[in-house]
C-alpha cells in the first residue's frame, strides 16, 4: 500500500489515533463519537477500520494491517508492520498532533507512544495491557510510553499506580451499548430464525489466522452437535474483510444448510443464540454482557502457543473467568480444542436437566452483576481524563 498523503488533517489541533483490529476499531469509534460531540470540530487521523472511518477518522492505513496475533504469525508480517510504524512515526513527529491515543494493539502502540512522548507529544493508551494476566515486564514500557492509561476494568488503575502509571477507570463501552436485557425474540425475527429454535452462535474470531485455526474446528463441532440434536440452528457473524473466506468454508462444510452467516453482526448473533462457541478475546466479554452461556476456545501455531503459555500468569485466558476470578465457563485451548470436546462442552449448556438449568441461571445472574460493574459513562470519564493532555498539546 502506498504511503498516505503527508498533509495533516487540518491546521488546527488534531487527534492521532491508532486502533489495531476489529474490536479496537469498535471501542475507538464509540470514544471518538463522544469526543467529537464534546470537542467541537475535532479532527482525527491515523489507523482504523470501518467503524472509525464512519465516525470521521482519516484512515491512513486500515486497522486490519495490524490484526495479527501470535509470535509466529507476527513474524510473517513483521516487515510490513514495522514499516507502517516507522512511516507513521515520521509523519506524526512532522505534523505533531495535540494528542496521540493508542487503542489496544500494545505491541504496535506502546513503542510508538514512547517515541512520541519523548518528543513532547502527549500520549494516552485506551485498554490497559493485561499485565495482570501475562507479560508483566511490559509495565516498564507502559510507564515510559503513556502520560495516561484509560482502563476498562476497575482493578487496573490501582495496579498501574503501584508502578507510577497514571490511570483512570472508565468502564467498558460495550456495557453501555449492550442492553442489560437482550431482545432474543427480536434478534431471531430479524434474521428469520424460529422463535422456539435452539440456536448456537459460532464466533471463531476476526483475524485471518483465527479463521484458519478455529473455523474448521467450529464447523466440525457444529456437525457433531447437529448429529446429536438435528434441530439445532447456527449463526456465524463475519467481519467484512473475511466474509468471502468464511462463506466459502461454511458452504463446503456438512452443516452449510443450518449455518446462517451474519455480515458483521456479532451482537445480533449473541442476542439470538442460546449458547456461544467463541474464540478467546473481546467476543467472550460481549457474550457475557449478553448473559449467554459459552465455551471459550483458542488455537494457534504451536510455537506461538508454547511461548504464550510460558508467559501466562493466571489459570484462565477468557475474560469472563478472569473478571469473575473463577471458572464460570469452560476453556478449551490448543490441543484440547478438538471438535468432539467443543461439541460436548457446548451441548452441556443446552441440557434440560435441573442441574444444568440451575447452572445457567447462576451464570446469568453472575454476568448481570458483571454488567453492572462495567457500565459507566465511558466517554465522559475518558474525555475528563484526556482533557488536560489535549490542552497541553495545543487543543482547545
């Protein structure tokens, strides 16, 4: 892709913003929408996806250029990603935004933020890197890189304060967007699903590597589930960039007739379903906010897995389990993520026995409490925390 135009997004103070994947794009878009309402005439440019572009971001590169997870997978794209960061750094140092906001994507953003901050550009990071879960050594880079961190979870500011990093808990924007009582009947009507059907949502991720590793396993698991319960229906949301690939794999699978691909509609899928089979990541939190039972799965290149496993600090990888501090939903990772195991764990949530029903009710109640904990006026809290940095950088 050729370099983006070198002109700044206007002569007045402007915001530089980098969101590195679909989930970051959605989070950043909600925040940018709110900031534009509060900061009149706000201009923003950087790296983002469709949601940010819809909110007026001038996207110099698309966010999917950075949507890579896993050590081996990153190595395959290393030269391109480093090249983008080098050109972006030079452009930002030349054009000097009033504020740089990195949204998630810590491996890309933190080093960039450190260079910009050293040059006198105020920097903030939205979504605190999960040093409480893995790679605690990154806190030194966070301290050097960030003037302020906006945290999604309530325990994070105190943890960062122990290391001298200013931080503010702003809640999770999804908790304000997702209704506390999802409209399952309405979602099913929207997509032509029978009101009384048993529906399983398949969410294999939003990255190409996740689709490659997980979608075949999910479809094979769906085939096993369908053979045990022939009336099951499946919904599968697909981000636009991967929709053709996903549709092709579904069409070639034995369950093509009962899998409905929903273009970019993860919330509709979660609202409509009874249970979700979901890749570890932000989608697991979305499923929890929709109060849906789930099975969390992940699979990556073996070398990436070996490195990742050594750096883990907690027994869980799924956000619902981490935030609840206990095993509330099953996790099937790497070699354990077989189609047979995925099918068995998912069907267990659909069991009609009294024990299974009580388990579902208890989980929904726990997720309702989590929803209340995470629901805050995120935009107002974030704007209040960012305002001093914006003004320091020359913003009005």
